[in-house]
C-alpha cells in the first residue's frame, strides 16, 4: 500500500468507523423504523437508502473529527506521538486540514439529503466535534462531556430518520459512556490514572443499570437484550480491571481500545431493545470488522 495513502487512512482511524455506523443503526431502531418488520418481509428501499446516507454521514463526520484532532494536536504529537502521520512528516498539516474539512462537509451534506432535520443534527454534531478538537479536550470536565455529547448527537442522527425525537432521552447513554472512555484515556501517555478508572467504572455501571431499568419500565425487549448487555459488560470491565491492577500506559490504552470498539455492542443492545434480536445481530456484525481493522490501524 502506498505510504501516503496509508497515512491518510491512519488519520481517519478505520477501526473506529464501524462504531459510528453502529450508532446510526441503534438510532434508527430507537426511532421505531424496524418495529413490526420481519427479516423476510418487503423492505422500503427508499428508507434503506436513507439509512445508508446517514451511515455514510456519520462515518465521514467521525473520520473528520479524528483527522482534525490530529491537525490541532500536531505540535504536541511531535513530542508524545512522533510516529503519527502528521508529526512524522508523512502528511503535511495543511493537507490533513483540507482532508478533514472535506470529510466534514460530506458528512453534513449526506444528512441534508435525508431531511433538513437530519442535516441540522449533523451540522450541530460537526460544530460539537470542532469545539472538542479545538478547545474541549483541554478541559478536565467539559472535555469528556463534550466528547460524550458528540456521540449522543450521532445516535440522534439515526433517530432523526423518522423526524420524531420521542425517544431522545436515550441520548444520555452514549454521553455518559464516552465521557467514561475519555476519562480513562487521560492516562494513555503517562499512566497513573486510577482515580479516573474508578470513576469511569462507576459511569460504565450506571449505563448498564440505566439500560436495564429503562427497557424494563418501557416494556421493551429486555430479555432479548440481556445477552448483548452481558457481552458488553464483559468486554469493557475486563480490560478496565486489568488497567486498574497494573496502571500502565499499555493497559490503559487497551482499556480505551476495548471501550471504543465495544460501543458497537452497546448499540446492538439498544437496537435489540427497540426492535428485534436480528437487528442487534446485524449491528453486532460490525464488531469483528472493527477488531480486524484495529489489528491494522491504531484506535487511539
């Protein structure tokens, strides 16, 4: 593979992109689009096209966010992560900025092709991403919250497909969950973040309990969602406990990687809760793709 082309791929964090697509599938399920639809029934091809547009919108916006994050951090990365494409000199800062800008605009455009409401959500998401990349990440409280809001807006982007935000409250789960991952990531370079890990573990637990309570109280598919939820808990807590026991940058990075990739399982759980087991299974199929890409490209 051409080194420069691979450098641009590395900037976009390919292993993370399936998690953005999973958010959309979960959001679409929460919107109620899959209610009453069987796998062998006739599909509305128009709606399928809209789902694909939102998936591509989400993927482009996510990719834009991580590319522009590296643009803003290129001076710091010269010291802490000199192997990355920009500080290593493989990709010029200006070229990376243009690449990120093009991805951002494509993401917003694709959502406006679905509806003005989806476009407004995507535009708000894009602005939130820029806010995080430029300022939010430097703030100990606002940074994790800002990052969580970005992921919550991504879920809302999927929910927007029917133009109804009745179930917008589920926005809170990705907000809390991503805030926890962001806290954990604070120790990736130097380690020594046990207090953040404890707090993050509490946030993880609140997400799991919250999903159980809300699915149960709403009379949704809790029993079908339980296996997905148990898998989610196993995938996030196992590396987190190891990172606490041996609080090294290596273990912390693994806990962050597991947290990011496991967003797919969280989304699959929500998808099952609001639709059918097979919708969750389709969402879960993004997990092996993300794991495979994580072997080739860095997650963080």
